[in-house]
């Protein structure tokens, strides 16, 4: 699994999930990489090959209003569980989830009362399907080293970008078609001039609005994400797109015998064996984007 939009000022937070199993081809979609390393055109071109390669894939969202009501971490959890609910509707139940980073935002926080029973199923708002959260494994830079997480990253980024481009027709002043809701100079200038709309995250201290839109400052980790995700297309979110971006490095799971030095010469970096535990027995593994 992987998420996109956590550091944006407007629009949803989005979680992508891609699933691989024991029968998934070892030959990756050509050009697959972390979405932040790809141009918008390259990401769009990868969507169909990724969906053909995966055993299943889904994307979930949480709205700005839900982010304001629940907080960003709980909203991420909601978006992730909506993606899992979509998989469940297709008959897919991942046996383990790999999350990019060090924080497990998918699992519910531990209960304060050690003796209180924890419900085994969660009814996901907006979906109506009970979802059992699989075991979660966090992995730093998984979107750069684990192909299934990179695939999820691309799917999430493409779908969220399409949403923001569509919303630009209704809110042209903010230029979301180019900045995707991040803190681009033209977006901040529009906040100064026009104020916030209903699709802005009112619980955050929005640039140019003082305390008018809310009294909660942008979380430090969200500021970092805003910069990182704002540069996903070169300087996307800051007014540019890196069509001349350097080719991304091939994705290899960091396990003995699976790095590029171990690849057959004819593979040209396109074939990789999953790391131990990536395919969990007869089950499947999900990575979020």
C-alpha cells in the first residue's frame, strides 16, 4: 500500500493497494518505479500494465471533510480500509500488507483498556463492507524497493491527480489542474485573494488565511509530504513538470539473490524475484501506493 495527498491543502487523501500472489509474473511492467520519480505521462501509461500484472488493485479516498473531522492519520486509515473493502468485494483478502515508511497508520490504535475486547471486523463508512485488517509490515522506502508498493503508488497518484484535474473546472482560481492541491505559489496566492473553498482542509492553518480556516497548524510530517509529493512531477505543485526527468532505477526487493547484480544478463533490470515473505504462502500480499 501507499498513500498520496497527505500534505496537500485541498482535495482527498488517497490510498492505493496492489496485490500479488504466488502466480504473479516475475516480469514487472516496464518502467515501474515510485510515482515520485515518474512524469505524469509515464504514470498514466503504467496504469493498464500494472492492473494486468497484479492479482488485484484498488484505490480508496477520504474527503477533506473527513480529514477535518477525523484527523489525517485516521483519514488515511479510512481510505486504506475503503481500498481493502473494494478488494474484499472482488473476493481478494491480502494475507499481509506492506506500508511504505515507519508508521503503521492502517491498523487501529491500541485500546487503552487491556481487557476490552477488540472487534475483529470494522464496518467501513461509505462502503458498508466489514473489513478485517491484515497484518502490516512497514518498510522504509518501500515505494522505491518493493515493486508492489510502487505499483500501488502509481495507481493512487494517477487517480488522485485525475480527481484534482476534474475539480479544476469548478474551482479554476486555485489552478488544481497543475498543482493538484499542494502549496504551489499560485495556489497560495489564490487563497490570499479568494479564501478557502469547501474542498480545502479547514482544520489546517491554510497559507494566507491566518486563523480564518482553522486553528490547527499543518503537521510537520505533512509539510514534509507536501514538499515530497509536490515534486512528484519534477516540481509539480510548484509550477513545473519534469518531462526530462532522469529514468528511474529498476525496482528490486532488498533480499539476497534478488538485486540487480544477481539478475540474468538478458533481464535488463526488468525481472525480479520477490523478497522472502513478499508472497505469503498460499495467500497474497498487498502494497499500498
